[in-house]
């Protein structure tokens, strides 16, 4: 009875009832709280700086070179005054003289690199003298190191951070391999962990957890040799999956945890990101070119025809229409105008086992990395081979993770034909060259060498005593 009388108490309650239909008995609960209660329950104001935070790039002109098994890409970009990055020139050529990311024919690789660089230079009207290059050769490996450095109770300086990083780099050196990255993941000052920037902190001991990536010295020498033949110096080498992650992951994915699987022509590489850092990388010697060769070998068709069949009719998953759809397939040794009829299901039956095997290997590598929940987040597929139809649901099923397809983001001026997953690595290289993805980017981690003998002796004693 009280609920029936409530609407008659005043015009405001009746007006509210007519605007927002509800049961009369619920009206008291939907009424606005008193001002004092509203202030008590109000959420704190949002962190505007955190919401508006976006990646900014340092000014200048940067050249990058992605040397892959199937294509060689050169990008020239410029960091503008507003902190954005714009592509000025883009050149790419079919790869020659490269296998599994390594140089197999210096002369052929030189011609392909010169052609790609020349195309980009012509568009950008800028001559390159040095480039940032992707690292996919030399069987790159990823390791973690914990390094401690005595500080002696004073404030931590740039020199201390530089020394602890270089100490980790020196410990990681093994015969026949060169260190490419020594990336600080986290710092500790005495017992205080999780320090992002330890400069200015007073402590007895500075500790750092470093992610070290190295590769075969001979493979790197051959890479430097072919670039020297092209009159290019190497500004920096960057692990390919690191570059791809900078290109396709959004900020929340890098912070909460995500794995990038870059499916190239000759290799499949992966990188695990969490808390804004890259924690692990790995590489498999299998890629899209192996699928093409499987098709060519199983149905006796030329490689060019096999690639066309894969791109146009290929699928990682079977469907009920595959047996009914007939394709014209050219056979090896036959006249180019003569074709045989073949069901699409035959092509799919060749593709599916190779893709399944690839994702099973990826799953085993991630499970064996010992990263726990960091490696259990979303998977982002990228690279040219990731564009195969049906590959995303297959990856989700085998990896038992959420999966999406990643395309390069955050860079302006890319040509329309360079916006797909196949260009994730060169775009990420350009972002890295412009300052993205670096920890403590204002510190040069290369140890300066004092000019004189006495000064070098003093520096040695100061570091060791």
C-alpha cells in the first residue's frame, strides 16, 4: 500500500515515473543519493596524463632495412616536430641471395638491397649512409641475467647504470657469438625492487635484470659485408620480433602481456612482452616459403604456381565446399597453357599439416620459456605468412589463447601496399630508430673510453676497486 501512495506525494516523483518506467517499489532505490553520500562514493579523478600518454619520436631522418627470405624492404622516415613519425620513402624488392634471414650469395643480395634502397631514396629525395637493420640471421638466442654493481651508499648516476648494463653484456659473451641487445628490464636499489629509473637513489648495491639477445658472429660479419658492398653502414641491429612488437602491439598489450608471432617467409619468430618490456624472443626455421614448397612438391606444380594457389585458394582450415571447388593447376614439365583439374581440398590438405606443426612448435617454445602468466596472454599474429585464410582460428585452437591479426600502426605516410602484416618489421625498425621501445633512452649504454693511458688506468681502477 505504501508503494501505491508514493507516486501521489509530489509532482517530481510522478514526473520521474513517467519518464523512466519502473516498478513503484524500486523508485526509492533509484533515487539520486544525497550530496554528502555522492562525495563519499565518487571515484578519484582520472589520471589525465596517463590517458593522454602516447608514443613520441625524436626528430631527424632515419633509414631502416628489413632483409627477409622473401622480400627486402627499405623505409626512410622523419620524426616531425609534433612527435609523430612519417614515412618519406618506401622501396621493396623480391629477396635474392638470402635464406632463413642469412646471406647466402653476396652479389645477389647486394643487387636486391641496392634496388630497394635506391627506390626508397628516390621517393624520399634523401641519400642514406647508414641504416638500422633487422636481426633474423645467425640463430638469435634470448637469455636473462641478474647483475649486481656496488655503489657504496652514494646516489646512482648514469655511469652506474651504464656499467651494470655493460657488466651483463660482458658476462653474456660466448665464443662465436656477438651480443646484439642488453635490455634492462628492472632495477633494484638494495632491497627495493621494481625501480624504473634508479638515478638519484642512494644505495649500497644496484641490481639489474637484463634481457640479452645474441647471434652468430660469422652471420653478422656476412651481413655487414653485404651492406659494405652497398656503401651502407649499420647504425644498429634490432631483433626482428622486437621490431614487429613495436609495430603491431598497442600500449595495453605491451603492459598486460602479449606474444607477437611474426610469420615470415623463411622463419617464424616470437617475442613475449609484459610490463612494457620484451621478456623473451625465439625463432623457428619454418615459414610461408615452406608451405609453398610443400604444395609444389605434393602436387608437382612450379613454385610460382604453388605460391599463387596458396595466396588465392589456400586455407588453414577445411570446409564442406573444398571437395566441390575445382582448380586449374599447372604441372611441372607440361606446357604453360596446359592445366589439370584438381579439387581445392587437395591444396588445403597440404597446407593444414604444415601450419599445425608450426603452431605446435610455437606452443612448445612458449611453454618451455618459463615465463608463466607473461606468456599466457593474447597472441598477435603478423608477418606475410599470417595472412593465410583460416590461420587465426587455428592458432587460437592450438595455442589456447586469444589471437588477433596485427598490422603496423603509429606511423603516417605508409603506401597503401605497405600497410599489411608483411610490413610490420620494417615499420617497427623505423619506430626503434626514432627512439621507441628503449629503456632509459637518454643514456648511451656504450662505455666511453678515456683517451690517455693514465686516464684509462684510473678508470679501470675506479671500476674494479
